[in-house]
C-alpha cells in the first residue's frame, strides 16, 4: 500500500520475524532525499508484536553494489518507520533490507524484504556510494555522552562537599557549633587513612581509590582471538577483540559461541563488530560476551580469510589491578 503526504512517498508493508513467508517488496527512486519512507507492520508468527519501551530498532540495507547502510529507525505500537537515507538510494537496482531489534540481552531481526531502486534520468556525481554505519556512530556518541555525564556528576559532588564544609564553618559560630566543637574533641587523631589524620581533611587520590587509569594497553590471546585492553576506571575496561579465520565464513548466529576471552562480567553485554577482508570493511554485525566468557557473533556470511574486530567499554567483576588475565581461564 502506498500513500503520498506532501513531498513524501510512504509505502506500507507487513513483515514477520518468521522468514518462510513470501518476500515483501517496496520501491524507491535513485537520488531521492528525505522523501522515501517505509512503514513496516511487525508480526511474530502472524500476530502483531508489542515493541517494548527501551528497545533499539535499526535497519540494515545492502545496496546492489554490496555496500551497506546501518541506521536507526523509529517505532510506535508495532509499526516501524524507516526514512531511507541518502546513501540508501545512490545505486539503482534491487536492494535487500531487514529490521533489527535489541533489548538488554535479546537480539532479533525480521525476514529480509526487497527494495527496488529505479534508475534516475540523471547522474548525480555529488555523492558516491559507500558504507554508512550511522547506528554505530550513534552508539559511540551515547558512550561519549555517558562518560561526560559521569565527569559532570563528579564535579557536582565536589561542589556539594565544598558547600557542606562551608555550612559546617557557619555552624561553628552558633551555639550548636559549640556543641559540635565539643564533639570534635573526641575524634581520635592517632588513626589515619592512607597516612592522612582523621582530624584533617582527607584528600584521596585516584591511586588511593585504586581508580587510576592505565596509560598503556595489555594484550592476551585465546586461540584465534586476541584481546587488547586497558583500565580506564575502577572495574572498567576499554577493549578491542580481534579474531582471524581462514576460508569462507558462514553467517554467524548470536546463539552460537565463536570462541572464548578472559573478560569476566556479571551479565552479557553487546558491542559492534566489523568484518574486514584485506584491510577493507566487508560487513558489520553485533558481538556479545556472557558470564561464561564466550564470544558470540551475529554477522553475515563472507570469505575468504575474514578478520572480526570488536571494540567497546565494559564493567568487569574484578578490578584490573588485582588480576592477571594471562593466568585466567
């Protein structure tokens, strides 16, 4: 079903998580911008799906020249809205697309549907076809924003402590302040914290709190997988996970383990994974590490001699200053 609203062409399709039904098809025109919209009704075994709040929804589109676009989509009830980006429509021909849902430790994608991109009458040289991973860029922006928020919270905590000291100084000038002074006479001065007397301000350093970040990286390996990592905070790790596999690689399912790594976590976490061949990006997918230290991948098929590279930031069970990952299994 198609409809037109102003200068937008809206096409409606119905797509199921079950992949054995007839392939749905939409159409678009090469070089169109901000005007081609697909609204997909999402079903599960033929019944409408309830998309829970907090679910991340993206679409992955492979163009006729095999370059890929991964971008975010919006949803309301069980309707997902895809606004095809400029990169989606740079090449005419038949493109394939799927919609991916991520919530906590769950990842599920719809059946693949087709988009027929009809050739334009003119050749727009202003844009070349290339891979576009806007959704991954958004994830990295979220990580950066979270770190900035943490720094801001620490600054506000310092300001609150300063105001508390100032209030205590003012109280010392009142009758109740005299009572507090009398109480302070009973504070022991012979006990210390990290060589700081309890009767004075205790200024703890990151080293005191075992929170000092590393300035260099460490590396450890498990079979095909190499882990490069460093400590960036208390029980906080920045990492890159790299594995090279010879021969053509089949499509990987998130339910199957692809190896092990000594990252100890309380619950599974997800991170982006790039597939490269001969130094060029060949595809993109999702990686997951669980409490059993297993590496799980959800990536498309490709070959030959494929290298998987994942990266991210995660919290770990033990502080990295207290463990040697080369000795853990």
